[in-house]
């Protein structure tokens, strides 16, 4: 399917796909090939390996100059994205986790949205969840056709949620990492991201970047499945409840703290993230284990140091509110 009349566009934007990888050598070939097989012509594929200890670097090197490789010590998702952005040159940046896949015309579709909405700062799409044993290079085209045939009708929505975020409302239309794309002009205001790793490596994660993108710019949301979300036993799948809560706490506290520090005009939503995360951090009951976490206590302490007495009280009441709510839930 054609989304752009390519021969009628005098100046097409360059698109960079930034693939972030950590120990996914078995999934990397499909992910990289899905990017190299895009129908859109002005494209670069940047593959960031975040200090893998499997044979990921050998897999990446096997693609030669077809891609832009970035090898770095392990530093977590934010660190990988910082490195990938620095190595990229695209006017539009699409993100892809190494265990996921792009459909062949995803980038062409994305570019079409930016071209038809000149003030567009971000475009979010969707992915079809597929079991990992169904994703094979030799049958991938048939799988792509099946996904397109069963994808819901394209429901495009132009969104300006900037006031909502400033009022403390958390966007409910923001998907996972591999469904995010951003105009470089916007992303340059957000990067470098704070390189907070935490237990899972994602203390500063896509939650931080996509919330800020929505807070600072307008964009489009599509329900069209233009990628594959791979179901498999990843790091997060096999965690117990306490550790999942600890990770949730780290992500939200880190997001709230650094958002307040770097974008003080977003104080309401920053406070909400921080309080919700700290409640999960407290209730996780995971402090007895010796893990190098994101030091949520220190971030809360620093945040409160700049608050008035009344604001401190407000934060403590909000933490108590979320803590009580969490007591009756199986997760968060």
C-alpha cells in the first residue's frame, strides 16, 4: 500500500530508525531486516548495543555498512537512546526495541502523517502481538500480509494534549517504545535523557520521553498495526510481584523527579508520577534485597528540599493516597 506519492515529493525527510538492543542476538536479524526492507527510500538504521554479553555485536557487525552500529557499555535504555540519537541524522526518529519488528510500509506511513500535518511533533501507532515462534525470516512476509488484513480500520486522531499534561493528566493514548516516532526538532529538546538505570535498566524509560513529547507538542495517534510486538519470556515476564512493583516505582519516581528538575512548568504531573511511584516503591517490600536501584528515597528527598511546607504535605498526602489504593490491588 502506498501512503506517499514518492515521485511527487521534491524534498523527503530523512528518517532514522534507532534500534536499542541488550542481549537479543536471536531477535536482532529479523528486527534489522524489517527496517532495511522499508518501502521508504531516505532511511538510515542505527543499531545501539547496550553492552550485551551474548553475540549481539557479531550479529550487528554482520550487516556491514547497511546500518550504523553503536557499541557502548551497558547503561540502560536512556543511555542507549542518547547514543542512538547522537549517531543519527534523521529529521524524524522512529524507535524500535530489538525484540520487535516493523511492517515494510511503516516508515512511509509515518512520514505521510508528518507531511500532511506540518506542525506535527510526534506520531504514535500500534503493533500486533505475535508469539515469538511465529516470527521467522522465511515466512515473515506472509505474517505481514495477515497482520495488514486483520488490522483495525485506520483511525487517525490529531491530538493537542499540552494543556492536559500541564494540568496533571497522564496521557492514556501513548503506546510502547516500538510504536513511537518523533520530529528531531522536538527530540533535541528532550535529549540527552537523564541516564538513570535502576534495577531493570529502564528507570528513565519511554514513559519520560513520550509524556514530555505530548506535553511540548502536538501529534497524531493511529490505531493501525504497523509493527509486531513479540510475545516471549523476557526479563520482566518472570519477575515476582514485589520486584515488578519496585521497577514500577523506580520508573515513576525517576520520571517525576527528572521531569520536575528539567521541566518545572510540568509540576502537577511530575508530582503525580513521583507520588505514585514512591507508593509502589514503599509497598514493594523489596528493600531487603541488595539491588542497585534508582535510589527513590534520595530523589524524593531532593524534590522535597525545594518545596514549601504546604507542598510537602500535599506530596505526602498524595503518596498515602496511592499507597492505600495499592493495598487492594494485585499490581499497581
